[in-house]
C-alpha cells in the first residue's frame, strides 16, 4: 500500500514537471492526435496491408524531430513503408512496439499533420489488428509514458476484404420461420421431456415455498429471486395446506436430474440431490414472464407443464479469462448467476497469463504487487509492461487488478451455492511471464536483504539461461524452467494456498488446470540447470523429454492432494519422428492417468485431434475453436469487435455443434467459405470407447479485446446460450439423421425454434435479469426486390425499425412490418424490448 501511495505521488509530480516543460519546446502529448486508416489490402500483391498513421499536432509546441518514441500495441509485423521512411518500428516484447523517428523525420509544427505509411502482415478485417494504446515517451525521461490525445480509426471507403453485407445476412435468415410464442417450449435449455398441460398457476408473494431440509439453500435462492419479481419475498416454511412451491426429495434420480410439475394447486420440484432441485428452480425461473423483472409484479402466470429432465453432459463449462483484461468481482458473480440460470456447472477460471496474475497468494505478495499491474516500465521490476492497449498508467485501465483472498473466497461461495465448480488455471510452463517476473522481483528484494536461500526458493528461471525463443504471443521470456526444484516449490506453494481458500469457502475441488499450451521451440536449450538434469537423469534425454518430466511431476504432486490434472491438449501429446518428420501423437505414458484435456485445435491437420486423444484414453472437454471460441467476431464486419484467426463465431456455431461427430457439421472454413466434406475422409472418427471419454463441452472467452464488462457481455451473449443448449439438451434428431436433405430440414426447424426462444423469451429476460446484460443485438438482413426493401432478423421477436431521411433509427422510428417502397437511403436497426439498438445497416433503394 505504501509503495502504491509513493508511486502515485511520484506520478503526480512527474505530470506537473512535464507540464512545466511544455514551454521548453515539447508538444503536450495530450495534444498529439492520431488517425489510423487502411489504404490497401494485399499490398504489393503480398499477404499484407498498407495503412497510414496520421500525426496531428493540435498543441502550441512542435513535436521535435528526435528525442521521443511512440509506443503502441500490435503485431510485430508492423513496419514503416519504404527504405527512407521517417520512422522505424521496433518490437519491444509481446505485443508492445515502439515507433522512433529516423533522420528523415522533420519536426511537426503546431497545428500541422503528417502521414506515415505502415505495412503489416495479413488482412485488417476489423480493428482487432489495428494498433492500440498509443503513448509517448521522451528520451530524456524513458521511465515515464504519456497517453496521447484522441485516437481515431477510419473505416476504409471500399470493401477490400469481403465484409458481410445486409443482403448476405438476409439470405442467412431466410431459413428462419417466425413461430408463435405460445408454441415455443417455455423451459430453456430444452428439457429431455416436456409437456404443456394447459392448466397453469397464478403465483403471488403469498404463495409459500415448502422445502425439505436438505434443500434449504436452494429454497433461499428461489425466494430471493421471487422477492425481486414481486418486491417482497415469499415465506419459506416446513409445510403448507394450500397452494405452494414444493421442493421435495425423490430417490433414484440422476445427480443433476429433476422433475417439475406446475398445476393450479401448486408447483412441485422433485430431485434426489440439491443440484437437481436447483436446476428445477432455474426451470421455474424461466417459466416466469421474460419481462417480469422490469417492474414489481402483483402476480405472475405460470404455464402448466410436466418436465422430466437431466443434462446430456456432466461438464458444461465456460472459461473466463480475467488475465488478459481484468473483470471485477461483481462482474464475475454476475456471470456465475447467468451460468446458473442456463444450467452451466463449471467455471474455468483463467487467472494467470503472460500479461497478468490476478489472485492474491499469501506469502507471495509480488504476484499481485508486480504481476497484477501493467504500465510503462523499462524492466518489469515494479509492474509488468502494458499489453493489449492498457496504456502507460498502472491504474488507468483493465490491464491492472486482482482478487484478494477474501474476494476469491466470496466467488467460490457464490459458485458453490449455485452448484458451479470453479477450476482454477495456473498457466505452466509457458504463458507464465507474469509469475516469472513477479518471482524475479521477489528474488531481487530478498537478495538485497541478504537472504540468498530464501530468494532462490521460488525462482522460476535459470539466471544463467541463454536460450532464445519467441512464443506465439511474441514473448521471449515467458516459460518457466522445469528443471529447477524452485519451480516445483512455487507450484506446490500456490497449489496449497489455493486449496486452503477452497477449504475456507467450503467449495469442492477435484482438479487444477496447469495450462501446458504453446511452449515454443528453443526453450531450455541453453539453460545450465536443464542441461545438468538431462545429464543426470537417465529418463530425460533431451529438452523435449523435459515436457514429460514436468507433467509427470505435476501429476504426482496433484495425486498426493487427491486431485487429478487438467490442461490444454498438449499435456496429452508426445513429439515423435514419423516418415522423417516430427509430429505429435497421443502420449501413451499418461493415457490412463485421468488427465482431462481441453482440446481447442480442430484446424488444419488437427481437425480430428480431440477424437484421437479420446480414443487413446484421455478425458476430453471439447473446446473447438471453430464453434466455441466466444472471443471470435460474430461476423466478418469492420464494426464487429473480436478476433478472426480461428474464423467467425455467431450464435449458430455453438448451436449446430455435434459433439460426437463434429466434422459432420463443420460447414465453413475460417473465412466462412463453404467446406467440401471430402477433406475429412481420412480423419480419425470417435470409437465407442472414445465416446465414453468425451466428458463435456466448454466455451472460452479470451479477453485480448475485452476491456469492459459491457464488451464481455456483448461477446458472451447470445453465443453462450448455444453452448448451454448443446451441453444440456438431448441429442437432436438432425444430428444423427443420415439422409442429408432430411437432416437439413430437421436442422432448419430446430434452428428456427431456438432463435425464436432467444428472441421472444431469453434475450428479453436478459434485458432485465441482474439489472440487464449488454447482449449483442443482431444486424438486420435487407435486400432490394422489385423496387422495395425487404428486411428480416436472426432473432424473431426483436423489432426492426427504419428511417428514410438519412437519420439513425431510434426506438421510436417506424417499425418494419413489410417491404419498404420509399426510395433513397434506407437505414435499418434492430431493437430489443428495452429499447436498446444494434448496429445500423444502410440499403440504397434507387
């Protein structure tokens, strides 16, 4: 705390000092504005993009010809165009770059602008590849960074990359039928057995909840929700003679199964376990009117139903990345409540990464004092370097932040009450830069105190290691040295402190996720410690073997604590030479060790990787990038946030995923172009034994582009509902139908039912649930036919509104009810029931 106060005071003094320096001829960085614009794709007939960066000096002093560097975040492929460019771009580390003036750069006078041409690899589909987080550093004070003024991104005038158009969206939506709300299944996700009886019940706050003692916690949560609906909580009591909501025990049901019956006499939810009762209460909640939370209700009508239900998969997971960008505890709790409503039961908590460590660990204060903070630095000694545009100031963005021990315990308690297991992920041995730099800071502190042995206890790198490597995220210092005993000391310490938090929270824990992905070639090759281990250990013949040595040790450590190991797919793979080439196979050494692997890679030669690992004996959580990565853009559109390296994921991708035969429904490639199914002819299929090893589904939301709760919710919803449906609901008939035309007809009907449920029931509900979610509202589809503009929407129930005078449509604009005959510029926008609008699309009706 004292250090933070001192740092803050120093920052204030530095700002004051800098302001005083402006009269000495330097522009105020806040007056240096930047505009970024794409000029040409496939520049010079290569897979690269030409852009311009315009510097505009709106201050009173010039930007000098030298003596400064402009830092920003982007791919290291960014280079100044031309041999005599006025600047050069240097890679610092990770995604951090800096632009420095060359001898050709001339002073930029006050009031003038200058364009700089920049070339970068690949296409710039949207702003995800554009540079962000600009800040200026003066050469005479390299330890301080200053945020620049306004940064503007100009949309290219031409569609150079094949952006989706309104007519394309219209065509996609044409298969969707508008289904009357009374004909929709009212429980979501779709139950195993569902019947409407026509004889419902009117609930008021006077209707009590009667619960078996074993279900008292579930009763308390239900009464809390009904209290929000009515403005007052119903009573929870041991018995009742009249109408009541009854939570009762019934033996012989599955661990998450329940029965729900609604009659005029009451509501009865039956289950063997508290989890089953809880899921029954969630089904009751979605039977309540979607808009009931908009204002206190005197009564609510519940449709009469008989439901018998249990999940398809026992592992229904959402992975929340809070390391790349931080989300506060309240948002985590909100996400847990959302998951619970839709019966997801695993939160994969990704709290450690290269860019940050987000969890307080007693006894290792540097993990959060250094590892949770990002800001301009020359050595990562006080905080980590900025990433993903987090900027120069430590406390100015979602780049910094962590959960205290008590906050994490609160999260665990909240999850446990809602029958959600939290799997913590400690990224190892790669993606570990935050931990490595934090333990470097600890080492430095203790060495200054003369405590050499203690300083080295948790060191994560060989101080004499000269290995050279570059990770996928472009770091050259992010891999733990697995040959050091101190690495295992650190991991045991962190593991035991986490287990203590779970115990204090009363939360169950069966596994810890130890990452294991994307360790680059070159690591450990010049580590004296690694070379000594190879020389001394007959089972370790080279640096490749260090991988198996490491996860063997981690596995043993977890077994001692009655836990099993979870990780990304690489923990179950072995590098071998085949036909003269190095390739990866399922590692037989760990096949029967109960390793749970989250398999994301179903691209290229790894299309069938999940099935190969399952067939080999690994427990597989299907996390396929093409269908489950929620951080990928919804559409190929400039305005859409999100990445696109693995394709585009709209709400349909998780919905049409077929877990046991996902190649059957891989319809498009990463550019959304149709795929010829023949490319799967030689791929491995799931065996009957392998089928038993598919334990569940998972959707991750990586947060490189997610800097606010609103952006998180936009990327999360409504995609997450596709995962919820596919993980819980029974296997749909269209997924197993062998005749292609019939399967397509069945799918289109199921898809129509799904999007009608979303548009007419679940998204309206989420406009008010937990004070509302910032879910994505789809863009309207539109096409000109016979001189009229026809429009449609992906989610029936959401309203399309339009204008013909060039203005942006509002919630009060004219509603679309049929083809528009007016000529000129037609602007269309989709609105939700709360009056929130999506992105505007424009159609010219000439």
